[in-house]
């Protein structure tokens, strides 16, 4: 493990881009971006070999600030865009940055199908439980009972478990972390980027300005503490008594298996034809 | 099993398959699609052909993913295409806009059927002519080509790729279930006899390159994602660097150019076929399959002594307004038969209203115009 220098993220930021960024004070997006940049630094991947594709939403504004190949697409469609890009440049590490609304509502279909195909994308879902950019409407991960501008009496809808969804759909690597657990998040990112296959990482984040205000938790610190106190590592589940696990969110690497990856399987198909045409060429040579 | 990776020779070939072969000849190596009648044969052919050409075929979960994936493939330098029909086209509209805003070369095929909604899936229509121009929100230049036969479907697919590469935008082919499903002779020339245009790749070094800086031709130079340029691209209003700038000034710089790069090059984009137009009193303006089904009507009118010509729009968008305006000052009027309830006729009227009358002959699709209706309309314009 390399010793990560303090200002390592500076070498990945686009200094010609006008800062400050669009995110509110207390937002988790910057923390998670820092984790990701440290992971990339640790892995020693060249900037040219990283493509960052995003959809629409607060977290999806991330790519513009970083010095990679960055493509900011439409709401929910980053995974579909990234699939085309990955096929055209299979050697590139393609990282999708998306949010709970972007990935689980409008883009839910693309998420489950990317997982089913097990295409080699690193899909980072920053889950802040709300549509922040549009001002606080409820998302598929807004906890039941919590308020949003479109759920003034509290949401009555059940929520998606994004990790369970991705695992069941077929992703070969599924993990969950939080904005609070920065070192864990970085380590998960490192594993996910290296994983050959579809990696889905849900990072629970805080939106103090919109979600917090609507639900009477105005301090980002309190929201980070909530992440600390309400999650348990996956490794602790077997060790802790049932009452300590109840109601807690599991974090860590939830699922990690090796299975055929889509672009590699496609490559095998193409190679069959290469062999056939080589045989064909050889046969014609022998005949002449 | 096809032994040759690239075909050439004479074939008895279905329109949809000719389209797929045209795409392959043009260098298309990524196809993202979703099944829909009457366009599925294009996807089927591509799924059969692309693996043998080191190309990629993916059947996606919907048309939205199909269009978005081809944009992604194009940004990494692969020529890419999708094909659909009316309902799928409606779903693609948002990301057609993304392609326009990001200036992404790619080709979209619309094998039109009877509409609206599910309409007539197995039958034909020309229902999406206006949707191709105005379907996605906002203003953008649009190029749409209308083949009348499998041969032309092959030829125009190559032209569509060339235009998309040259002007950097999604280019559309608007055909219909008749042309898509009809089988006719198709001649495929050897690849080295075809004119294939590639997008203008930047000669600048990383660091000097700006993804949206344009010179006189109004089309920015391209750099592949992953080739060391590390730029940003977005569907947001952006500056020359590709960075979002939410100002009125930037909107002015960004958006009108998307229209003007097409309108100012219209003369180089517009393809027309004219038959007996020069001395005509009446001009029938038609496109696609309709330009074939009206021929007997034109012949019948000629037998009655009417000077009638046919102006076939091979390029529908950008609309050939210059030619229509020229003709409008010479002829008694226009007759516009379409397999919709009057779409392109609005453009003909817009360009000719000052001078002459235009008669729209509508048809909702699923059949063809009755010859006598067209003859009557020609007579009316000629004698009234």
C-alpha cells in the first residue's frame, strides 16, 4: 500500500475549470470523489485510461471537475452510453457516476441489464435518498416515512435495496459504503475498478441542505454520524447478536464472484471468426 | 456462411439487409438495437455480420439504451448505428438531442410504419417526417434521407454515414416498411470504389485541443476518448472547452451553430431527382416509396396532355427550399402525396405560398394513394 500524499487529489482536478463546484456545503459528493481519486492514485492507473461517464443529478456533475476522459450524458442513460464506450475501447477503465434517482428510477432498466450482462463497468451510485438537484423530491431510496417536497406527509413507498437488486440481476461485484467510511470506500473502489465484470458500489451519502432540512436534521455532521451508527460491516454479521443487527444497513463487499464478462465473451465470438478466416486463407494458399 | 467479409457483386436483396450491408461498407462496426417491426431485419443482419468483421452487435434493453450506446461507441471512434420504427424513434428522441448537442457522428434508421402509437406495426407509413426534424426538444440541424428502393437504401446508408462524419451529427434515414421489406436487385460495388468519408480528427496536441472550437466550416475537430486528450463533453450548454456555462451568451454561441452548420451547407447535403420538371406546369413533390407509387398517375396525367413533372426529395431535411422557391415562380402549382395526413406539404407550402397553390394528398398509411385521386389533383392544379 502506497502512502497517499496529502494533496494527491489536486493532480486529478481540472484547474482551468472554474471552481467552486456546484455542490452545497456539507454534501458528500466531494468526500466520495476524494476517495475515488485516492483509489485511482493508489492503483497507478493513467488518467488517459479512465473514462468517467455520468447521467444527470448532483453527483453526475462530478466528471467535469476531474482530468480524465469525461462524458456527461442524459438522465439515467450513463450506463447505456458507457456500454458503447467500453466496447469501443475495452482497455479503458470505464467508471459510471450516478445517483439514486439516476440509477434506480429513470435508469433502473439499464442498471439491471448491465448487471445481467456483467459488463466490465464500475458503477458508483451515490445514494443521498433524494433528488437534490431538482430541490428535494422523493426517490426510490427515500426511506419510508421520510419527507420530501413531493412527499410532504412522508413517503409511503417502500425503498429499493440497490445492492440486493444488483446482485440478483447478476453483477459480479457488489459493495456498499458510506461517505463517513472514507478509507473503506477507497479500498472498495480499488477492488471494484480492478474487478473484471460489472461492479456496483452504493455509497450512502448525505444531503443536509435538502433531505436534511426537510427531515429536521440540518447538520452534516449528524448525518455522517448517522451513517457511522446505523451501518455494520458485513464481516460483523455472524459475530453480533440478532438484536444488534436489526435495522442496521450492511456495508462492505457484499458479493464478489468471478463469472464471464460481457466484452470478453463477445471477443471470444469474434475470435472464432478470425480462426475460421485464417483456416480459409490457409486452405486457399494450400490449394494454389 | 459468408466467406467474404465485405460483399460485392449483384444480389437479390431485401431493403433492410441492403441497409445493413451499406452500413458495413461505410465502416459501421457498432450496432445497438432493440427488436421492432419492420426494422428488425437490420438488427438481425448486423448480429450475423458484425462478429465476423471484428465489429460489435448488442441487443439492448430498449431503444433508449440503443441510441445512447451508439453515442458512447462513437465517442471512442467507432462508426455506429441503430435502427427502429415509429414507437422506438419516439423513445430515442431525448438522446437524439444529446447526440446533436455533443455533436456525435452516428446513423439512425427509421423504417416507418402506420402511426400514431402502435398503429400498423406490419404495414407502412411516412408518419415520422416531422418528428425527425422536431422530435427532440430544442433547435438543431437535421439531415434526413429517403430511399425509394433497396439499392438506394444501400447507397444512402453510406451517404448518411458520410454526412454524419463530415458534419458531426446523428443522421437519419426515413424509409418505410415497403422499402424495408421489399426484395430487389442490389449492386454492391467493391469497397475501394465507394466514397467513404471519415470525421476530421484533430491534428492538435493534447493541451492545445479544444473539443468545441470551430473554424470556418463550423464543425469541430474530433478526438477519441482515450487518445490522450482528456476533454469533457456534455449535453449542457457548453463553451469551446466543453465545460458547462449557464449564460445567455454561451447559449448564443453554442446553439445556433448546431443549426447553421447544416443550413449553410444545405447545397452540399441536398439530393434531388427531377423528372420532366423543367417545362412542367404541375410538379408532384414526393419522397420514398410514394415517389414510385405516383408514377402511374403522372403518366396518366401526361396522357391527358398535362405537363407534369416529378421532384423526388432524396434529402428531406434540410428541406430543399431553394429549389421549391425557384420552381414556385415557374409552375402553376405543386401536388404533394404523402403517407401521412400532411407533413412535408407544410414545408412545400411555406416555400411556395407566395406564388402558387399546393395540393396535399393525404393517406394515413397501410395502403397507397389511389391513382385517380392524384390525377384529379394534378388536373385541378393544372386547370384552376
